[in-house]
C-alpha cells in the first residue's frame, strides 16, 4: 500500500513539472511570434537625405579667363635723332596730354630758322615794292610773280624747319602714367630707340573670349564680374565684340570697360571673368547629384509619405552645383539626394536629414 502511494506521488510530481515546462514553452513561442510580426509590419526603410524644392533666381553664366589691359598704351620714342638736352618727366608719375617729356639738341635748326626769318623780312619788303610798281605799271607781272614766289618759298622753308624743331620735343600723346625711362640726359638717341612707356590706366579694359555657341547671346552693355587674385569682385561692362570668330580656337573675343576709379586694378593682371548671359527668375533647380540618368531618361526620386517615387524630368541650364528642372517636379516637392543607386519604385525610405 505504501509503495502504491509513493508511486502516485512521484507520477503527480513529474506531471506537474512537465505541465510547467510546457506552459513556459508556449508563452515564449507566443511572444516570439508577436515580436516577429511587429518587425514585419513596421519596417525602418533605407535612410536617405532630402531637399525641399523652392523657386529661386538662377543665372546662366560663363566662367572664363581674361587679361586686364590699359585703355591706351604707347612706347615713347623720338621722331628725330640727336643728343638729349633735358628730361622733364619723373618715372612712375602721371602726365597730362601735351606735357613736354624730353628735348633734343636743336641748335642747328634754330639757326636755320633765324636765317629764314631774316630773309622773310627782306622778301616781304621786296614783294610790297614790286606790288606798288605793278599797280603803276612800272614793272611787269612776271617780275612781281617772282618776288611773290620767293616770299612764299621762304615761308614754306620756315614751316619745314619749325616742323623739324617740333620733332626734337617729345610730348605726351594722352593723359597717363609714364613708366621707367631707358635713356639719360646727354645720350644720343635715334627714332628706333625706346625712351619709356606711357599707359592710361583709368579706365582699364578686360579682354576675354567665350565659346562660339554663346556668340549670339552676348550684347553690348552686358555686365561681367571679374576678380584679380583672391580680391573682391569688380563689375565691368562689355563695350566691344570682335566681329569674327577665331577659327583656331573657335572662340569670340570681347572687351569690357572698368572705370578703375581707385586705381586698384593693374594692367597686365590675370582676371577670372564671370559673364551672366541670362537670369531665370522663380526657377526650380536641384543639386547635380540628385539627377539620375537611366536608359535615356533623366530621373529624380521624390519622397512621398515614406516612399521613394521616381519621376522623369526635363532639364535646362546647368551650373557647377545646380541643374534647372523645366518639367516633372513642382515647388515644395521633396527630392531625395542620397542613396539613389539603391532606390527602387515604392521602396520605403526614412529621411535622416532635410535640407
């Protein structure tokens, strides 16, 4: 009897333990299934960055290089040969048009002029006497004509000597700044010797070229921005366009004028030129990295309620960082800018950053 009771007790204990273990197993399975179900119904999606499209001004511009050149420039030289008697300019200083810069020994020419002037006095008196006698018919017309011709010839010779004397005086042809002189007082110069350079640096010109495809889009009066080194931008205006395209470079040469009021732009400098061809107001533009070429189409991905939706777009002008979109998107749309190669239509995405 005691053995039977003992066996019943052991069987009951074993049954209780088994029921307890089975219950724990069922609870674990139920909770695991619930967690798995939660993960499948609430996916996180691919993390991407986006940008809201807002209308803004967009400039169609050309970036090119140019050179600053003076408004006027000339190499000063003498028209006559001779010894320099005086130098009247200071190197690197401003001069006015007509200022005397240098003189050459003209003693011989001055002596010739004096002789001719003395002769003119005598010839004037002779012509006067012969004219009086002609009026009284005391001399022939031929005699008077000879006296008049001698007077006119002498006057012509005076003018020729005065012109030669003028060539011994070198004057500034325009307002400007004179450079370093290459001659000294007392030295002998000839017409092919350079004395100094004279440049007009107020205003200055910016010379640059653009590709021929833009030739019809540039007009007189177009504005350009240019920089010298890393300084601030300067504004100039196109005043001249070459009438022919350079066949070797397929470019069109232009010149713009800058007042250079403060003399802060030096001729000969390298200039980085920015020419604005046209400004598009209220343009829709996207970053260049947001456009995805695909099988002959241009695609952008829009973010709509956590889903990536591809749309085909038509593009316009391009800048270094932006592309104009003519059709396919609207203002206030949100485009996806990262992870484009991993995106598919209807794919779940999460915006990690919105620009």
